[in-house]
């Protein structure tokens, strides 16, 4: 899954996509590099980010989705707002990536339509909200709570008629988690991947990568090589979808791991 942020303030690529044309060119580049899914987002959810109005989010993503839709790419919309998802469904998307994990009642009211259209649904875990989530994340048992929440949301979706094969579960690295929480969750991936649902992992360029590299002050784009290693480790742990900024580098790393004998 290649990341396409149509935002002025995303933590690693904010402001890069300043027009619809640039967004389409970037999506085509991600697709050519081997991305199976393009994840279009119109709101930065980095720690400390202020929420964006639904109007503004729609203004950012809908024109881009309209241009991308006829090009035959698999499109994911990274949004936690039903008011943005609904018009995007009218344009034509394949996957709804909700960093709020389908907790909002407005998103739950959309479920009949999501089921009828056979949409893929990514349920992500977040403690708190982006503006405050890194203030003091706290868990008694981070794997139990996060993976348990994801299983519970999957059950809720399935009770509403969603096909289990359409569900992706994502522990939400960096969303209301300390470095140690992220590390523990990453180590818990292989056990989570034994369950009936596919797992999505998004660690690309995140602060946990910089910390694990021993270079906490590195610029996000300097974290691509280490992010590709993390993607290989996630795949080896059973993750099915890897949300990344550097698609070419990640695929090269995955191919290298497969060629040298490590199962991915
Ligand atoms: N991470 C980000 C955004 N959306 N969605 C899922 N399912 N999983 C993630 O880990 C995830 C996500 C944050 O990364 P990015 O989009 O690069 O930054 P920003 O939120 O600043 O736009």
C-alpha cells in the first residue's frame, strides 16, 4: 500500500502534493513502483495534528479520487469521517481505512452500504485522538488491549454483515503508543497474524523507526532503508499489507529477503 497524502502538514510528505495533477502523478509513480493499493489521505493524523473540517477534507481528496478512479488502481481512502467516506463511495473506492477503527456511530451507520458494495475495511487502533494521543499513552497489557480491541471491532463488523475476508486489522503504530508499546505490539504481530483476519502494518518513516535506528532526530525521508527492513520483518511475522512511503525500496527489500531464503 503506497501512501498518498494530499495534505499540507503530513509528518513526512506534507505539502508535496499541492495540486490534483501532482497527486495523480505521484499515485502513478507509486503504482508503477509496485503498489497494489493507493491510500489517499486528506488529514494528517500525526501526533499533535489539529482536526481538519469535513469540507476541507472532501475538498482535498475527492478531486484526486475522481482523477484516479478511471485509471484502474485499487483505491483506499484514509479517513475517519463518514461525511468524507460517503461521497468517496459515490466516486468509487475499494477500501475504507479508518484510523478510528469504525468506532464512530456515523461510520457504523454507513455499514449497510459498505457491506452492499463489498468494500475492504481497515480497522486501526488509536488511543485518544491525534491532537493529544502522545501526551501519556497508558496500557496495562498493550497487546491484550490493542489486539483485543481489533478482534472486538472485527466481530462488530461481521455482525453487521461484513465478510471477514474484507477486514484488515492494524495495531496503529504510533497512535497513542510509546516506543516500548510499539515495540511490544510489533513483537506481537506473529501471534495476531494467526487469527482469521489479515493484518496491515504502517510503520514507514515513523518516529519508532528513527528510535530503533538510534537516530531519533533523523529526517523522515532518511528512514526509508530502516522502514524497508521493518516491512520485511512485518511480512515475516505474517502481515499481509504494508503501508509505506517508499514502495520501490520496500519491494526491493521484500524480494531480497525472499531470494536469500527468508520466507515472506
Ligand atoms: N499511519 C498514518 C496514517 N494513516 N492508516 C493506517 N491504517 N495505519 C497507519 O499506521 C497509518 C494510517 C500516519 O502516517 P502518514 O499518513 O504518513 O502521516 P500523516 O498522518 O501525518 O499524514
